[in-house]
C-alpha cells in the first residue's frame, strides 16, 4: 500500500491534495485519478479544464504519473 497525493494544476493555478489517498497499486491509483478528474470536469462552472493536469506524487514528493485532463475529456476538433 502506498500514499499518493493527486495535485491538479493549470498554467495559472495549483490545487494541492493535502490529505492524499492510500492505494494498493498503480492500477488503483490511475483509476482513482481518472475518477477524480471526471468528477471535477463534471462540476458546473466556467473553468476550461482542457488546460489542466493531475500529477500523482508519492510521500517523498516524487511524481509517479501525470494525467492531462484532455485524456479524460478529449480534445476539440
């Protein structure tokens, strides 16, 4: 089991995850990250989520993986 922190950021803003989450493995971590991004982009508002990304960091602050929000919401054609 590992503690990961899912920080979200855009070029202008960073939203840190101060609590973190316990995950069994990278498969679970990736699934949680995708679900979190889906919840965020599903909230009403005027935010352009296409410029955001989620960075998963371990307890040492090392990046484990990164997910651009466009991976979840797609790109405009």
